[in-house]
C-alpha cells in the first residue's frame, strides 16, 4: 500500500496510475473517510462492493470537482432550487441525487436511473479529480452493516488490508456523513440528515 501525505505532481501521477489500473483508494473528506475508484471502471467498482460486502443493489456516490460536472453527468431540471442549494451549500458536505446521463454506468448506480453526487470542499480532492479528468465512485470507509471507521489507526489497518493507496491529508474531517437530498422532476426530497441540518436547507430555500 502506498501512503500519500501531500498532493504534488508526482503523487497525482501515482494516484492516477493506480486508479487507471482498477486500483482502489482510501481518502479523507470533510465528512467521513471514503473508499473510491475510477467511476467507469467496472472491475474497480466490483472490488469496492467485494471489499465492503456491499449489496450490489446499493448504489455508489460520484465525487466531482465542480458544479459544471452536475450538468455533464446528470439532468439538473429544478433550476431555481438547484441554484439556491448549490450557491449556499456547495462545495460542502451535501450529496445531491439527480437523474443520470448515459455517461454514468449502470454498475455504479445499481441500475438506477439516478446518481448521487458529492462536490466536496476539500481542496486536495478537487485538485485530484481535476487532474484525473474523471469523477471518483465512492462510498464510506467501512464494511457494510458496520460503523463508519473514524479512528486513524483503524483507517490505516483497513487501507493496508483493502486499498492500493491511502491518502493521509488533513481535510477537517467531521466524522459525520454528508446530508443527502434528491432533486428530481422539480421536486426536492430530504433523504438523510448529516453534517448539514435539514432545517438549514429549508431556511435556505425560503430566502
């Protein structure tokens, strides 16, 4: 396992080389640690499901590096609501579900026609995704049905056993999962409350 402690050109090249060859990485976000791979690599995505013991009917998220990516990979058709939400809460600890486009493979989304995006506020992660030129398919760093791993020693042990690269960079880890909302067919639904409170989203939409 390779441990990356800073983002520079050489390390970006190392990470890309691993991901381009069906590799799996463990990485920090402003919420919980993530387990990720190249978003359209079926072999790598299958590895993640196997590592976690995750039911393949449970989709992965897609980590992107900008608001434009939402339109590249999905249909954002609730413009007023989207503009309000994105301007107030993105980048940040919010996952947004929307209708996916054909460039998002079914094996990432468990054959659903929707996809959940994460646009993190961690600068290193945005730089990495920009360098890669593609999103990262991701899920929380834990075995399915078990608590999300937050202890640094346990993260290292998990990574050593399951991942090709551990990115060990301070990202203000909050140890609380992202909030999830759905923006589909001009309707907003609050799916899971995490670091951002539902009340804050509701207040934001009322402004």
